[in-house]
C-alpha cells in the first residue's frame, strides 16, 4: 500500500508553520488537510500554498447549518479547487443534499472536477455506539454524498453495510508508540486500512514530531 492514502492534518495557525510542514512533507504526501485552526487563522492563503505545490486539499470545516447556507458555502469552497470537503451528517439529509447541489452546480459552471464530499458521523474524540455511527453513515449515503469521516473502529461495519463505492476516511490514527492525546477511538494505520479505510488522517504524530519524515517512513502500510 502506498503512502498516498495518508492525509496529513496541518493543524497549525501560521502560514510559516504550514509552509514548513508542506515543504518537508510534499515529497512523501499527496493530500493535506486544512482544518479550522489553519483556515480561520490564515484563510485562503493556506489553500494557495498547498495548491502551488500541486498537492490535493481536504478542507475540513465540517459544515453544520441550514441547507441554503451550506449550499452556498459548498459553492465557495468548490471555487477553491479543493479535492475534498466535509459536512456534519448530523446536519441531516437535506443539508447534505444541499452541499452536493452547491458543489455540483459550481463545478459544472467552472468546468472543474466536483470536490468529494464527506459526512462526519461522530467525532473520534467522542465515545459512541456503532449503531449510531452506522445510522449516520447510511443517511450520508442516501443523501448522495461520497463517503464518511469515521473512526477506524467503525470502518469495517460501514464498509460491510454500505459497500465498496463509498469513501471512508478515518482520523484518530496513532502509529505504534505515539501518544493518543484527546482521541479516544484510535487505531494504527495498518489496522485502519485493513478495516476498509480509503484514506487515513494523521495530525500530531507527524506534525509534532522532531523528524516528521521519519515518522512517515516508519509507518508500515504495505
Ligand atoms: O492530531 P490528530 O491525528 O489527532 O488529528 C486528527 C485530525 O482529524 C484533526 O485535524 C481533527 O480535527 C480531525 N478530525 C477528527 N475526527 C473527526 C473529523 C476530523 O479527529 N471525526
């Protein structure tokens, strides 16, 4: 398995720090995640710095609002040319459909690829039942969006219930020997991929490491 399945979460608050990490990691990583911390600190400049290096972006802003607002926000992030963005599945089917409509309309208008849209089931920092996560994952699929963000511990059940044609992205990944921090439902990279994840999101174990490249090289996923 190749390291293209690793998405690095750039949870920093300055362009300087983001740039440092992207420069170090670009030879090894294809997709970078821009979340609330970096986006609310630096705005679209954070997107530009990644695009300049021809890397893909997962914009993790977890929309959760009325359908009309989400539709127009989906249009706005589609204009950034991101590869993927997400919404909270708990925002409901109408909201998820609105996100899809917005992304579809705007990407058609611009003649670009439509971003993949993921529904966040339950945050990996919260304890939850598998049933709860599965219900939200089903609602996500019924709404027509492309997949879910879920804990690695539920990936297997989601894959089994919802089939192959559905993206599963799992944060809460901890390579062997790294600190759990505030994440509760964690797994190693290998475990998450074996459970059916298409992409794994890793933040602090890489970004806070003295030698981030060494951590990536040490991840056993093939
Ligand atoms: O540092 P760490 O590896 O815990 O980072 C995980 C990243 O995944 C964070 O950026 C966090 O916001 C994000 N995330 C998560 N749980 C979700 C969705 C996103 O931990 N359900």
